[in-house]
């Protein structure tokens, strides 16, 4: 490297350098040292697990310039019997002119020195490779499920050439796609798909008598959320916590209109919660110009199987009212696969991987992805 590299933990004293980095990375063109100081202080004050303690953040300096940055998010992981303090790794970035060298490796290695139990959910290949080289275990791609709300419109709008996992289709298949995209054929296919999915959902729609549903802009009360999580965790082997305090911190009671909350009650008892999110991006090549709403978090009472189809029905109505083409749900838990398929969701290739670092395996967390319950909301990974 033309300049000496320094790798270390960042603090409030580095506010000027961090603000310059945020501007250079195009994360926040208006970043200032004051906004960075506020970021540090808010992260510490709002920490729901260790109030007043900020999560580790690390940077790499080339000379006096900050050229790489990564931070962490406090968490608690459940192993089936107890919670353990943990961190999500988030915000890994190296400025473009300093890539293709050792900086990314040095950055992650230094952060892991400050963490114990840790996990991440990256989509990009490079962070996954560096993480596994540093001892993290790649548990695989978290499953994506899509409910095609308007199949005919999806066929007409979607540009299959922009979908990475469908590029390079054989000529015969490409011809079939072009025919299917024509308005009359797309309408017929859309109707058939809608009828088929409706038939799949019918048994679930006929269950759940006595359950009531609510769509709101704010979370249910903390006591109701804590009660739901206490019952949900009995059926989970591995999961990040979803306590009332965590959910309020994570989703900010709506985060200025970004989130809505679908709830199902059995009498006065909360038996399901789905966090719904509007898309933040419409230029992602993976969604090919479609309007997609997301179920970014999901908490279920295992003693009420009818709660899942009911809460998903609320999510579907929310997405339709927003004129979305499809509803996306990302969830790793293997036990959800059958119920989600019966609820009309189609399994798709996932792009977010779950990586785990459990030093010495002392926390008893499984390396079987199906045993975990993580969603797109974990690790703040819902920026669709």
C-alpha cells in the first residue's frame, strides 16, 4: 500500500473522519461530525440490552484517511434454553479505490477481536468469503418466499433478463417467456395462478374461528409482546430475541411510516405478529421493477397454528391496498416451509446468508440453518 495502514476501534474522537467516510461512500452526503456524534450517543443510549454501552465499530485508516468501516448491532441469541449476549455484524464497506487488497480482511479481523458470539447476514460474496476465512460458519442462504398477488401483472412487467438467477435461459424457454408476457396470455395465466393459490389457502381461511386481527401503525403493548415471545421461544432452537423491548427498539413503533404491524389475538392474548415494510429501493435488479412489500419479521404462538394463515391474510390485504405486485417473506426456519406453501407462498432462491461465530461452540447454537428462526428484519437486513 502507498500509505501505512492503521486498523483500530473507532470512537467519538473519530467523528470528522467517519463523516468524511459516510460522504465518500454515498451513505449520507450530508454527514457531519455532529451527526456522527449523535449516531454514537444514540446507539449507546438506545441499546436495549446494555443501556449506555455502544456496540464496537472498527475502521481502517490509510495514512490519516478512513477508507474502510464496519460496525455491529447488539443482540441476544436464544439456544432453546437460555439467551446469550451477541452482536450482528453490519455496515461492512471499503472505499472503491482501496479494494482488491488486504483492507477488507484486516477490517473484519479487527472487529471480531472485539466481539464474542457474533453473526451476520450478508448478500455479497466477498464479505461471506472473508468471514469464513476468519472462522465464521456459513449456514447457507435464508429461504425467500413470494406471494404473487397479481400474477398477470408480474408477467407483463417483469424483465427476466434483469433477474440474475434466470439469466441465460435457453432459446425455447425465452420464446415461451415472450409469449407468456403478451397481455392476453398473461391475463389467462394470472387468473389460473390466482385461482390455484386461492384453493391452496382455503383450508387455512376456514380455520381460526375466534381469532381477531388488527393492522396498526404501532406495535402492540410491550406486555403482550413479551407474553407472545415467552410462548414462541419454547418452540425454537435458535433465534435472535423478539422481546417487547427489542421490537420497540428495532422497529421504532413504525419508524416514521416505514413499518406497519399485523397482529392476531385469541381473546386478549396476542398469538401472532408480522412486521410489514414498504420497499426502500425500487432499482434493485433482483426485483426487476416490481412493487414488492415485505414481511420482515414474524413471531408466532406455537399453540395456535391458525394464527399464521390469519396474520398472512392481513399482510396480503395490506400489500394489495398499497398496489404491490407481490409480498416477500424471508425466513430460515424449516418448520415454516409447509405452512407457508399452504398459505400460497412460493419458495424462491435466497440471497442473504446466515453466518455464525460461536467461539468453542460454548453457546450451543446449531449450525443447521433450518433450526434457526431469522428473518429479513434481523441484522437490519430489510433494505429491499
